[in-house]
């Protein structure tokens, strides 16, 4: 799901889900600089995460979201670039 779809569906960062529905798989948020964040860091209000593609917080703009389930590229090794949490096990 890309940023435009996120904005349309959830409107604010606070409304973004932690898990995919259906399935309940953990979500990994992809930022505008290519980094990835776990849902907890996306929702942490001390982080300047935004859906505003015209914002000034380069690197903190959500560009998209993906599930970890079924992705061999990330299997067992997907970590949050902010807190270093292993999104597969934590």
C-alpha cells in the first residue's frame, strides 16, 4: 500500500494499524529515505513521522507499508531502523 492510499484510508499516523487485516501479520512501514520502522515507532509521538508528502521531515515521511509474512527477503531479519527491534520475533 502506498502513501496516497494510506492517507485516504487512515488520514493520520495515529490511525495506522499495527497488523494487517485479514491475517494479523506484522506491518513494516517504509519511509521516504528507504528505511523501515515498526508500528510502535511509527506511533511514538516523539518521532516526527508523517503522511504529509510535502512535509519537511525528510526520512520521516511514510512512503508505503508492507507485511513481513511471505517475504523471503525479510524472513527472520527485519529490524526497525529506529529501535532495532526484530519485527519477526518481537
